[in-house]
C-alpha cells in the first residue's frame, strides 16, 4: 500500500460563535514511499451548520518540505483571504454560497442526484473564486469490501483550484456515492502529484449503509 487517506466529519462544534460542521482530510504515505516522497497532510474545513458556505479552511503539509496555509472568510465583505507562512495575500471577492476545496465536496452531496443532474457551486482556495461543477456520469452497482452498492458516479470539476483532490493536468476525479438521499461516498478515484489513488469506504459511523439484498 502506497499510503492511507481518511476523510472525517467530526461532531458539530462552535467556530467563531457559530455552529458549524468540521471536516477533516488526512493523508500519509507508507514507510517505503516515504523514502522517495514523504507526505503527512492534514486539511481542516469548517462550514456553517446549514451548509450555506464555508467559514474557515486550513491545510498543513509535512514531508520533504513544510507548508501551512489558511483561508479566512469574511461574509460581511464577501471576501476570502489566503495566508501562508504568516503572510496574508490581498483578499479575493467571493460569490454568495462559496465553499472551500474540502467542504465543497460535502456541499455537492447535499443536492439531489439523478442520472441527468449537473450542479454548480462557487469554490475558492483563497487565491481565486470559480464556479465548481459536478456531473452525474452514470448509475452503476459497484462492490466495495465485499458489499454491493447502488451508486451514481459523479465527476466534480474544479479546475485551477488547489486543495485536497488536486489533480494531475489531464486526470479525472471520480466519486461514487450511494444512490439515495444520503449520497454517501463509497469510492474516490483520481490522480494526484505523486501518482493515482483509489480510496474505498472503510466505515461509516453516522448510520449504517443498507447492503444489497
């Protein structure tokens, strides 16, 4: 195994006096891969409890280099400010309902999904703000860890935005979500800067997922 990635939804907490969801993405390479390209990444994202927009975004990379960056959202001014290494950039204007590169994944999920569905959600990494899109490519049944799931395969498109699922130049990010109102992700497939990866669902602690009868 080249490494391990984990996506979590932590218990609801208060951020800057507002109830919020806390999403976390962590990734680490295996000891063998560490020799060539060590990765110890963590991304934290906060979004309001109604999933209307992001509140804060922070990413930390440890490996052969050390990098820390954050994005602060000012919804009174409709601006997002990117900071790295203690230095803040000029704020960028953001659209109402803008999410960061991690929480946008959950924002896509809360929309109803069907075979012909395509949605657009604004997303920012603090350097630019674009309209992210997601299209349902097909409905298919896949098997993960011996369990068969009825899923939609979705392809998000957030070009020119860095973040959790930053892709190789010509790669596709593909996400299989359950074909019900919960849209639980059971598989994620893409290419990243160090190669390709496939992430399968290991556990889901906020309610069981129906198995195929």
